[in-house]
């Protein structure tokens, strides 16, 4: 299984094949609107605004697996993210990131980039950076602020990593 073989479902029900992102640098993040880390939506949007013209795609995968911090419906999620954080980057339908029902994108990324304490996602806002070639580059902790990832994004976009 490769990254470009996978797909996700947008909140409106249309499919987003990862193959459509070939040649892009992709930041995959599991999100939750009621998490204490939700201000990271603002920083993720800033990365999107800064780097999208150079080839960055930010994908937010909402998940309700951590203390029910994402209770919103798929339709409401987009609205909340847009109104509260100005989000214009792509969100998906709510997914599981751990367990038997974990979304294939997260199964793949967790297998490719292990965490410090095993494969599982420990909390909302775990981040994965995927290079233009579809190869997962690095996994970042939930507490890693998106702005701290900017140098890695820049290097991947410039082909320096």
C-alpha cells in the first residue's frame, strides 16, 4: 500500500483520492474542534496560506476518539472551523485514527512513521508530513505547533530533503 493508493471522503461525501495530490507536500493532521489544542487550526491555516502556492496541501481529519472532543457533524465541522479559525484548507469526514476502524490513511502513516511509544495516535493534532513523492517524511507530536514544522515544509517544497 502506498500513500497515493489511498483516498478520503470530504464532508460533502465526495471522494478525495490521494493520487490527486501527487507532486504535492501533504500535511495530514487529526483534528478536534473542542480540543485544548484547537488553536492550532489557526497555525495550520497560516501554513496553508503561506505554502499552498508552492505545493503544500493541508488535510484535516476530524476524529472524536479522544474524550469526545469532536462531537460535531461533518457539515457542522466545516462551519465551526471556518467561523472560529478561518479554515480554508481541506477537511475530511470524521474518522477513527486508532483501532480496528482506523482510517486507511492513518493505518498507513502509523505503520510508516512509528510514534515514540508505539504506533497509536496519542492525542488530537498528531501531524504527519508526506513528501512530494508520497513517502512519509516525519511524524510530529500533538503539542508540536504547526509553525515549528514550517522549516521542514520549506525544505521538502524546495527538494532539499
